[in-house]
């Protein structure tokens, strides 16, 4: 037996409550030494915390593709680690692997069918990037922009990104620019985030919604209107952005983080006035699910890797050390404390 640490769901915040660190609990448990055929023992290196996980804290996630976490049971999500022992033909000791269903544990025994082997050379050894820019967030942005944004090079289009300093938002503005948008404006919650978006990530401008009047700033920075809106937040900010969109423009519905603590369906209903604007201006706003593009994941990851390596896609991470601090990291991410992808570093690769 091996003594390990794991994080379980201590309590549910309630369908309309704010998730807090006390909703998570660290426990010690024993991991069997022997593993069964088809299983793989892994050591956890990095774990991902993401806004969609707030839905998994409820008894009903509101989405048929998301299973709720169970109270007093180990939590799972995106993770990267290394194979310690394997009785699965596809993996050998030392392989770097990932899964969407990685247990929040220092070590774990998992079904090999849930793992994917990774090539560390894709990220020049920055293995945490597989949970961000060269992982699911990166794919979400890439296919969101390509499939729902209808960006046309040379068309002088303006893109606005909400939660623009987050895991998806910070990539969305950059990929929008790479795909051909000439004017990219981010909305975020601090002057530091605004500075980083403009000076490091190539945004044309950034708006601090906590200090500025968003409508006035959008009119200043988007004088010809908004052609593409990468929506991560929903709520009042999105209503304001949509009011400034052009005819036949497009909303990329990535997330609705401002609404995740409210008991509403996904995507949340819009005010009648906003619905009217969508209809009158023929603005597309379709639900977007990256899993529908699984057949394109390999080519997408290669593209993201190339952009990161050549420096055209800048990567920012906020790294919290220690499995015991994952609840704090989750709460910080949900309240805008992160810049770029929020990562929890569990152990080193030694």
C-alpha cells in the first residue's frame, strides 16, 4: 500500500451559492500496490481548475455531457502526469499522459482507456501547457474562432473578448488576430490585466470593467461596431457588447462564468431587449461544444504548438503549488484572481 493525498467534495455550495475553499477537503488514503490488467498507475504533476467545474459541484450540472461530483468522493478533471506502472498495452513506465477525468490525487490507479499519451516536445517540456494553450482551452478557442467566428482576413473586422485575461480569453484575442481580425479589444477586471493584454498579447485595447463605463469604452475602441464577440462571461457585460454588434455578426458562446452561481439553464436566457437585437441584426449566437470537433483535435494541437513555439501565441499561467491548495486556487479562478490558465502544481517530474 502507498499512502497518498486526495481531494474530495466536502460540500455543495448550493445551486446559487459561491464556491469557497471549504467546499473541498484534503484526505489521506492508501493506494493498492498491485494493479489489474488494463490499469495504469500514474503520478500527478499538474491539475487544471476551470469555470465549468462550478456546474459539477451541483447535484444537477445542467448539461447532459457533465457528470456531477459526489460528496465525499474524489474529484476529477483535466490532469497531466507520468506513468509509474502499467498493465495496459498502450503505456509504459515514464510515459507522459493526460486525461479529462484525472483524479485529484497525488497518485492514482486509472483505467488506461481514459488516458492519452503526450509528446513533451510539442510544448518544449512545459507540460502544464497541455492543460491550457496546447490543450482543451486552446482547442476550444481555436475551433470557436474558426467554426463560429467567421473571421475573414482583410475584412477589417473587430473582435471583442470578455474575461480576456483568463485561460480562454487570453488566447482568443491572439488567435482572432492570427486569423485576421484587425482590431481586438479585451474586457477584464484590473489595470494590470489590461496592461498585459495590450503589451504582451497584442490586443489593440483593453477595458477594465471595474473602473470604466464599458459602453463608452466600446464606442471609443470599436467605432465601426463589433463583428465577432468571444463571450466568456454572459450577463450584463455581454448585453452591452451585443448592443454594439454589427449586422450579420457572430457571438462565440464559450462560457457564462458570471451566471454559474445562479440556478439558470445553460446557456442562460437573455433579456428580451438583447434577444431583439440578435433578431433584428441577424447575429448568430449558437451553443458551442468543443467535443463536437474531436476528429480535428490532433491537427488543432499541432497548430497551437506551432504558434506557441514561434512566439505568435503568448502563454500566461497562474500556478498554485500543492494539492492542499486546490480549493483556494479554484475560488481565486472563479473570482478573477488568475491571469491566463489557472494550474495547480502537485509534484515535480523526478
